[in-house]
C-alpha cells in the first residue's frame, strides 16, 4: 500500500496552534486529548487519502483537487482541508478549521 508524507502549510500550522491554544485554555487534559486525536487523523492521511471527498467549490483545474477529512472531538468537529500531490507522494494540509467557523473563501485555496 502506498504511503504519503503529510506536510502542513504555514496556514495549517497557525490554525492548529490557535485551536490547541483554545483547547488548552479550556483544560490541559482536554487539549492533550485533542492533540492526540488530531495527530491520529493526520497520520491516517498517510494511507488512502483519496478516500476523503473532493470539495468541488475549493478545487480548480490548475491544481490538485482540495479534499476534506472531518474529525470529531469532545470539543466539536474539525475539518482538515488538504491536497494529494501524487507525483511527490505527499499530502499537503492546507487548513484545519472548526466546523462552526465561517466557511473558507474559495479564493483562499
């Protein structure tokens, strides 16, 4: 089975740092559970990332389609937006946002 490296854009790193800080403000234990769940979800993208649906509204003909992976935690649901770069054996995480936030502007992709 093909394995992909998973990388984060600067935007994704900022999203995750902000979310972790929010969780940390709520509870140290909750923040650590959230982090562990997130890392597990990111690791799961190493194999079969194409199982996740394409987000047509964020995809363009010029680049690989944007996909989403949803993960639920005790503090809510998060959406991981990513691209599969087949020729580089790479999954590039673009953003990670709480599902209750305003949807991303498609031009941000």
